[in-house]
C-alpha cells in the first residue's frame, strides 16, 4: 500500500477498514460484498480527489517519496545503460547522472537528477540537488552526444540546485548557465521531461530542449512555494497560496507555452503504478524523438531559440 499524503486521509481510512476486514475475516463469514462496496467507495473518492487537486496538493504528489526517480526510469525504459562519471575538473556529482543508452532501438544520451529511495541513497545523491560538478558533467555529456550525433533525453526532478557555500565557491551560477547554454547550442534533438519537481535554474539547466514534456502531477517553477512564501509573506505557512499564484502545474504551464506535452499519470499519481507511468512517459518520449528526427542541426537550434525567446512575450 502506498504512503498517503495529508489530503488523502479519507482514502487512507477506507483502505484501512478494508484491510482490517480482510485480516479479521473468519470462516463462514462472507465479507466479499462489504469489501467490494468499500473498495468502490474508495476508488470513487480517489478519482474525485485527484480530479480537483490544488497546485499545492500537486506539489505534494510531485514530491511523494515513492514516486519513481531517474534510476527507475533508466531501468524501465532504456537498454544498454552505460553510466559516465565526473566533470573532468573536480569530482563526480551523484545528484546528476548520465550516460549512453538505447531507447526504442535508437542510441541516446540520457541524463537527469536522482533523488534516491531511502535515507542512505538520498544522502549519497544529495536529494537530487546538483552541485557545480554535476552541471559540468552534464555539459560534458551534452557536448559528447553532440559530437556523436546522439539525441539527448533529460529527466528533470529536483527541488533546485544545491545552495551550499561550497557550491557557490565552485561557481554554481556559472555552471548552471553554461549547462543551459550547452543544451541550447547542441545540434541534436533534446527532449526534456519534468517527472517530479522542476525547481529553478537547477531544472532549467537540463530542460532547455526542443520538446519539454511534463507529468500530469509534476510541478515546474522558478522557486519552491515555500521559498516564494518566505519572500512575499515572511512565512512558509503561506506555501499553498504561493503555489496557486505561481502557476506551477502542468496545466498552467501548457497554456503559457512553457511546456509542450502533458503526460498522463495513473490514477493517484505515478507512485501508485510505476509501470503504467513509465509506459506513458516512454510513449511520449518516443513520439517527441520521432517528430524531431531528420531535422538539421541549424533547424534544431533555431527551434530551441524561438521556443525560449517566446516565453513571457505578450
């Protein structure tokens, strides 16, 4: 059973009653009809709840600890994965991973943020918050893919780049800017997918693609709702109001032209059915890569330039 979020407590209570009935069942008592009734009620409540999620609730779904991350997508969607490490200057950042792979019969370069699955791996991957060496590794891999004419797939899932003193000392802002520049300059197709959180420059550095896909319950913004609330209202308690005002959802961003495609999620979020979520993402990635194949290097660069310059234009 998945972990339930705060706004899912009524659903959790129904599921708890169903589990209690199953565990307490004794011979000769037919509990099937009652379980079926409760399950139908739970399913309806789940559908109704996720049909009207607020931006803040979507943010919570995007951050769900059981949501699939980079390593899950690589294992489920890609073959012949060959990870590449290091920025050739300082270190290897485990928050940003990348390497060669095969997707749908085509050779690609795949890179993205990895948050980790448990306490130890989350610490090792720094909760998906990249450091300068991570973005410089991304630059190296984008340029390598460009040299060999390989399409690039990026999977974005970060609350933002690491804000620590050491990262600033090693040129965090410059590394993010150069990573964004490398994506815009590449002469190969780039398809980016926001699979969880798309936070600030730490996300844009890997999301400057020809096509930007976004999961139905993912979020993408210049700052976290809590950060925005702390600036505007001097308290993170206003995060829900900030999320509403910031227009962080896939539906809002599709209307603004910031993203190109909304990828459907299984009912209740990608964490409830990882295989189905991966299948939907795989289909969307394949369609995007097919649409970009055969285009010239200059055309791919022109598309990206026009796409990002048009954002925010009235």
